């Protein structure tokens, strides 16, 4: 899951080397903390949060295949 999130976000931002994801497992919940360069924060969030919502929806669909839940936090 972490690799999928990294590949999606790296294709959106201007500074792909600044993209980092930390993964924390809490039972059946996986918490993914996404960090990007400050200049790229708007590109990841999108207008009215639409891109962030789409990223979260993709990650939830991927986690459902494994029978898990996921929470993507953009930090």
C-alpha cells in the first residue's frame, strides 16, 4: 500500500524526492502519513480537497482487497 501511495503522489508533485510516507499498523487499521514539500502541498490536496479525497478513495479500495482499513494523513 505504501508503494502505491508513493507512486501516485510522486506523479503529481514537482519535487518527487521530497515525498515520504510513514506506515503505522494499529490492528486492522493502517495509518499512512504522507509528507511532501511545502510548495507541493496544494497539488496533493487539490481544489476543495478533491485530489486528496481521490487518493484516499484509491487507498481504501486497495486496503479493502486485503481486508484492512487505511487512514491517509497528509502532514
